[in-house]
């Protein structure tokens, strides 16, 4: 059962501020704990603010070195300052029942690849969703296909993550019961 969702997303807005806010509202309204990078900037801030507004519990994990750069969000339920990026990711992975990835930059890719690799190696069996807004994750899928074609990974790696085409597809893909999903839509 999914009770907490770690969301990987950018410290910039890119073109997806509204999607991040919708996702935060959906997760918060559904009663799911949101675990994220702890910043109050970019998609991270939009996600956290919306989840809090929807009455959700939000846990931010931010390395001390990024506390000022990403403006550590003190308006959330819990902000944990970690010693390093490695510790941040360890705690994110440990605290989450599932992972959802919005568009983002190199840090988002790093987090995504880490959870996919750990799943491949059997360290966890948690769902990993990529929200493929405007085909954002298609180059990543092409890279995975290239890795498979060149025999650096087995075809089964395709099953380690799932693409969904919208924020609204996240809760059903995570198996959140329909009654909860309909409450979150009504509350949003």
C-alpha cells in the first residue's frame, strides 16, 4: 500500500509549474505523505506549497550545502537538513513507498537513475512513475532502449519504471483506491 510518495522534480520551473502544483494538490488531497528535495524554488516549491494547501503532510530533505541555494522550505510539515546529497537520497528512498518524477534537470535524472538502478539490483520493489508531459521523458526511454539494444541491460529493465501521460494518471497508476482518488479530485 502506498502511503508516502517521493517526488523528483526540478529546482527550476521550466514549463511545468502548473503540473507540479496539480500533483502536489492531488497527493495532498489523497492523504499521501509527499517526500521531496526540501527546496522552496522551482517545481519543488510549487509541489510542496500545493500539497500543504491541500492539507497534506510534506517532508523535505535538503543537504546543508543547498539550504540557501534552493531556499530550504520551512513552511512544510518537516524539513530535514542532511550532510550530503547521498544522505538526502538515502532518506528519500527509505521514506517513500513510491517514486514519481516530473520534468527536471541533472539532479532529477540522478535521483531517477538511482532508484531505477536500486530496483534493478533488488534493493527495493517500489513503483517508479515518470510523468511524460509533452513527451519530456521520451529521450530517456530512447536511451534505455539503446542500452538494451547494445546489450548493456536486459529487456526486463523496461519494466522497472512506468510512464504516465498526465498528473491525473498518477493516483490510479499507484493503486490509490478510487474513493480516495475521487475525494482528491473533488477537493482540488
